[in-house]
C-alpha cells in the first residue's frame, strides 16, 4: 500500500454476486480501492474480472452485495451513472472519435459555452491544461487519429480528470501497446497516484503488474482468492494463486529451477523433420520476436497464462493477423501469409479458442459446418457436391464419435464437446500437415477431452504436426513432445518432454529470463 494512502478505502465492494443462466460468474467478491494507490486485478480467463468491472460500472446489476463510495452505498445503473458518481473507465479499445480533434474528444457531451456558442478557444486551453497535468504536450487541435494508441488512451484518461473522477478503472489498457508506450502510460498513472486518485488496473502481464502495483487482488473461478500488498507477494506465489496449483518452493524473479534452466539450454536432438519454422516472428503490441520450429509428427505445446502471447503467435502462423517482422518457412521454403486462405493452401488448419464466434456457425447443420474449410480451400467456383458433403460428414461423425441425431442437426443444439469435435473434423477433411489447436478442450466434459486428445495423439503418430495451446498445464505436460513456455508476449524457454512438471512450468512463467 502507498505510504500516503489513508486507512479508509474510497471504494468498497462487499459480497458481490452475479449469476447468469446456469453460470455463477461472481460469488461473494469483495474489493477495496484506496486513494493514492494502483490496485491490480489479476486472474485467468473466466475468473470473473470482466463481470466485476461491469458491475462496478453499472453495466450489470449485482444479485447480491453492496458498493460503497466514500462510505456511502451507491447503485450505478449505467456507465454514465457510474461516471457521475466519480467512477471512470478506460477500456482496452479506445472508445473515442478518431475524426474529431483531441480537444473535442475530451469534451464530448460537455462542450464549454460562451454567449450560447461553443467556446473553442477555451476548450483548446482547458484540454491542453488537462494533458499537461499528465505531462503530455501535444497539439489538441489535431484529429485524435493523428496520434498513436498510447496517446489516445491518455486522452481517454484526461476525460476522467475533467469530471473529477475519484476512481479510475483501466481494463487491459496495455494489450496493444509497445514497451515505450507502456512506460508513458505508467508515468501518467504514477502522477495520478501521487495526486490521490484510486486506480484499478486490470492486466494479464506479470512484469507490468509489479512495475505499477501497490496492491493486488487475485480472482479465480468467480471468487476472490485474496488481496495482497504487491511487495509481499512474489511472482511465483501470484502465478500459483491464479492457476490454483501448489508450488512447493520459491525462486527469485529472473531465475528458474536448475532442472528447468538446464533443459532449456540443452535441447534434445531432433527426432523429426522440420515442417514449419518461424524466425523473429513479431507483431507490435501482440508478440515480441520469437523463433518456433514445428516438426512433422510432433505435438508442440504452448504453455503460459492468458495474455502471454500464445493465441497471438497462433494467429500470426495462420495468417489471421499480419506480422510486423520475421519470416515463416514451410518445408524449407519461405512463405508470406496475407490471409488464412494462404495458410490453408500451405496445409495449415486452425481451431480457434473462440468456438462460438470464430468457430461454429450455430444455425448451420453439422454437415454444413464440417465442410466449410474444405470449401474455402477449393474456392466458390468448385462447389462440393451434396452427396460428397454427406459422405464426409457421416464418415467423420462416426470416426470422432460425434453424438448427433443427424448430420443435418444444427450444430448449436449439440453439446460443447460435440461442437468441438465437429470443428476438429472441419479441419481434418482438408488433410492438413499442421493443425493448430487453441484451447480445444475448454468448457467440455472430461470424457470428451479424453476422446479429442486421444484422437489428436493418434494423428501425430501418423505424421501430422500439432501446435497445442491450453491453459490446463497437466494436459500440456501429458501430451506434448516439446513445450514452449510463453510469458508476457515473449518466448520464455523451450523444453523437451519430461524436463518440466507443473511446479517448474509455473517457475518459468514467473521467472523472466530462464537462462539467467
């Protein structure tokens, strides 16, 4: 806790619970925010962080619990209502108007007036003064789009100062920023902290957490695991509390267990021929340069916390996002993927972690969902005959044990595990050489997990390359031939099978330079 922070919190959440149909998103969560402090909210995907923020900002009404501001109960009914109470939020995606000037964006909805007209000169002067308060000197008359994302976020923060916010919530503000932009943002946050503002900072990045935080609250499975002073909570303990695993011993930041370090330095001789090799692959704000070698007949696991860069790397390999730097070679030949179609043509398939929005088209049948990737590879001028579609669907429904009344049943009526099997079949019909699986077993029952991973392992034995991403460390350790550990958008180390266990993976995730 900041030494200047008073004993009483400016904002208290007491016993907040929120349930949706069949899901208890929050269960008795409490949180204390103090003036002059940066309080970081940490947790894995599904921990309840976003739901808690939405309750705090009036997007959701809690089922139970109480919100107190300066000791007085409040019930925000909307984000505007929360803002009127002095609770202001800056989101990951800046929600401003890039075509308007910086000054106009700061004063949207509350333009200063003089003699019944907008006081443009006064607005420009006030906007400049607000940004100078944060040590940002820019021309506020230029369009917002003229400036990088970091400056746009400063503009969003300055709106909070305009309404005299008591609490500033920053929801994943650094996810698209590079290191210099993060430094600029943190400099501003430290200044606001010194001015007495209470700041709630939501992030997945360990380095950033310890660079800015006075206090940390860890959430897991919709509940508060605990609240800690950042100075009293080591990185390994933090990772342990986030994932709920037991870490027996402690290591200092910047180091790793001897067994893990040795494994990272001495990679075993290659048993497989390289299929895909990425060198220096990177994307600003998403992934620092990394090297990756995916071999034929090998299951390569990517381990790491949410936001560590695992999905970002997969999307670059599949051409879903465009890399800023680095090269990708397929079987020794350099390739430039400008879209997923290029990757599919090169023999790559990709099962996204977002099954509902980037995978299954819920209103279409099992058959229609299953043949989508093959049809995309063939092109719209070479339609797959209906009889062939039916033959493929029946074949893979049987092979993967997909439980459905018919291949014409809408996929949305299937269980999550069976939906996942259809999406796996979608790519298998394209006969890929490399299959990227991003969280393929998330949200499905144990039996379906075993069936899917058993089938995936069998594909490897037949020569297919698999890049496997999962938040479930035991699963990654069990099935992977090699493991690459990701940490804060960069590659933390590469380890052959058997050299890591759950404890050492957590150490590597928390440690930084594993070869130090």
